[in-house]
C-alpha cells in the first residue's frame, strides 16, 4: 500500500493515511508478539525489533504531520528488509 502511494503521489496521496494506519497496525502486532516474555527469540533480537518498531511509529507520526513523498521509502525499505529476513528464516 505504501509503495503504491509513493509511486503515484499526485493521485494516491489520499491513500496515504489508510496505508500508514495499516502499516502501524502490522508493526503493533509484530512488536507486541516479539516482545512477549514467552517469545523464544534472543533478548537482543527482541530489543532490536522493539527499537525498529519505535522508529516506525515515530516516522509514521512525522509523515502524518508533514506528508512528503521522500519520507515514505524509509518505511517501505524497513518493511521489505524485515520481510526478506523472515522469508530466509523459514
């Protein structure tokens, strides 16, 4: 969703808020599940994911308060890198 908005900013800018909301929900689920005490991941991995989540949340607020197309690729890149890492882990 974020990539689609970024690719056609002039026409899809109204889709930015729903795309950011969807992304924030995904990261909330991800952050909540990875930081649970029963999660078997090493503490360093849990902490890294928690830190990335906080960055995502802060970046999302910045984009919402001052929407600029050059700010969105950061979120897209992080999402892709995490997804690629998860695919390799399976």
